[in-house]
C-alpha cells in the first residue's frame, strides 16, 4: 500500500517526503483554506510548489457543482503540474465530468465516496482511483473500513482496474486496517505519519544499545 500525505502544508510535505516513504499528496478545498489559500491562483502556486517537492501524483479538487464547470476546472488543473489527479466528487455531475475528463486522458481521484455503488459508477466513468472516506463514515456510526474492504473485494472479483485510496484517515489503526483490507493507497495527515514511526520499545532499545556501547568505553 502506497502512502500519500493528506495536506496542503508545504513544510509538512517537505518533512514527510524526506523520510522517503511518501508517493503522493492529496489536497482539498478545506485543507487549502486551512493554509490560507484563498484564491484559485494561490491554490495553483501551492500545488506547483508541492509538485516541485514530489514527483508523485498530486490530487487537486474542483469546486464547481455542475459537470461543465468541473470539466473546465479539471482541464485547467491538468495544465498546472506534470502529475495531477483531478478530484471530482461522487455526484451525478461528477460522474459526467469523470467520464469526459478520463476520455481526455486526465487522471481522476473520485472523492467523497460513501458507498460501493458510487465506487462502481466511478469505475465505469473512468476514475483512476476512488476515495472511500473512512473517518467520516465512522463519524456517523458506520464502520468506514468495511467500505474499503467491500470495494477492494468487488473490484478484484470484477477485474476493475480503478485503485482504492483510503481517505479520511483519523488514526494509525485506520492505516493498518486499510493495508489489511487491500487498499492500494492510504492518504494520511502528517501527524499520523509521525505516529506510525513511534514505538516505545524502539526508543528504549536505541537508548539501551547506546548505553551498553558507551559502558564498554566507546564514544
Ligand atoms: C482526501 O483526499 C480527503 O479529502 C481527506 O482525506 C478527507 O479527510 P477528512 O474527512 O478528515 O476531512
């Protein structure tokens, strides 16, 4: 399972990419807004900066609600950077836009997916990846990870090439479970990436090795 960073924060992306474990970045209008990005032009500049840091796919979301608007935005985003994935919501207008943009050869991250049927529709329309939102389903009392499992299993049975990107990841267990469910990608907030590194036995083990080494007269 590949790991993407779910952030529009340039410093977090620089720090995360330095670890050598990050293959892509996902952004959305809320993440952009939380970085003070308040215009299309600023979003473009930030996305270009991210693309300079990382070769992998950068997901950039449209804000139009109608298919024509999404297609126009998607075509524009596709010109911004070498490896864009245009994020399109799982709505009727979204499926229409996914179909048009995917026929143009533009890669699509189908976002805000909350059901297997939405994932099936997106796959038929030409989504490159589908993003089931695990945490937001948990928030309303459903097992979000069950949706990831279902989509992975059905896509495999049906020989569907669209990949599954586990999104709305809220803690490290989500990440573990997404891998166990067979997700191709999980997109993580930076703090969860840091939490994945941590284990108290690693820290105490490093301290003990160093203490033993120094006790023997080494420095
Ligand atoms: C990523 O593509 C999604 O936009 C993101 O994971 C949503 O996360 P949230 O539900 O924590 O906002």
